[in-house]
C-alpha cells in the first residue's frame, strides 16, 4: 500500500490540518509517513503545499516526483492546477472550486475546464458543504472526505487522524470535522461534474 499525495492551497485554508490528519492516522496504525511542506506568505494568502507519502514499506524520499502522485487534494483551484503535472495517469485531482480572493483571478469557468481536462477530477464547492456541516472553516475536511475514496488509506485511519488532531478542541469540533469529512465523501461517491 502506498499513497503519494500533494496538498495545495493558500495560507489559512487548512492544508496543514489535512496533512496532520493523514499523518497522525497513518502513524497511529504503524504505517511509514514522510511529509514535507512549503509555506508561502501565509499571512497574506501565499501558497502552501505539502507532499505526504504513506506506505506499509520503507519510504526513501519525502518529495514526490512529477508524474508519481496518486492524488492532489486542493483547497484552492488555481493552486491545485499548479500541481497537475505531478499526477500519475491514474491519479485523482480533488479540489474545492472556490477561488481565493485576489485581484485579476483567472476566469473560473476556464479554470474548471482546465482542471477537468485531466479526466479523474472531482470539483467540489467545499465551503458550501462545510457550512451545512456547521462551519465553513471545515472546508478542508470536506475536500479530504471527497478525496478519501481515491486513497489507499482506509476511512477509519483518516477518521482516527481527525479525532487525534482536533481532540483537544472538544467533542463538538471533532464531530463537526467528521461530519464535514463524511459529507465530502458522500459528494464524491455521487459526483457528476460541475
């Protein structure tokens, strides 16, 4: 079993929480994990990306080479598109379609068209679904849930990771994030392109 996942977004969107949930769940089950992250000017909406590799065998490199990722999980569509060359031919691109508010943002319909050109693409309005779950800030967990059917990790491993990283914030926050995760997964399982 091996997952090579690239997480892409903008500072403050919860990329590092996704990475932590995946890593903690996997580590709790005795799997090997390597993770690397790059922070942009996160206070000003800079790019944040993370490579996370999870395997039942030894992992020798933290960085995922081009064409070797089996998933790109994006919380911002333009940032997700930036990493498309890293996907392997059978990989999945799962990203929120809500653009980060910056001047001169590309046309969202053209961006969706470019994202869909890959084929294995799930576009999700994660903020809208997270709001239904109880808090728009859980959009990152919605996207993680939408990506979960395309990962080798079993759901209970990811759920354990979510409980671990949000546990100190109390049961209400844990349940909100689990609801967001489950709603994202349900969306992906019933997906028709946007």
